[in-house]
C-alpha cells in the first residue's frame, strides 16, 4: 500500500543512530505538530496499520517533517513527508 504524501524510510531500535537529512533523529528535539496524528501502514507489513504522530525537527538544511510510531517494543518506524520542496 503506497501513501502518496508519506515515504517509509526505516524501522529501527530505539536509540540506534538513524539519519533523516543527515541528522540523527535521537540527537534532535522533536516538535509535535498539534492535531496531526495519521494512520499509516507498517513499512514491512502493509496489512498492519499504526497511528503515527507527525513531528518537525530542525536540521542544518532547515526544518524536516516526519512521522513516527513505536510499532513494537522499542522499535520505531519512520516516514518522511514526500512533498517536493
């Protein structure tokens, strides 16, 4: 199942280095975007859906919007907003 505005970019263990636009997500402060919870498929199991909160974080290239959810104990899935800049 493809979600046109969102692109799955990874599933990782909590605290494991994970880069979005060259920034480790665990080293940045996330700003939750109010009222922006969305339902997306699990990146590996498209039959499963999860509620993802949408966040923004500031990187060296500017703000980045992403969605994340804990899909299993200490396992996080990440999506990035897939809109051309």
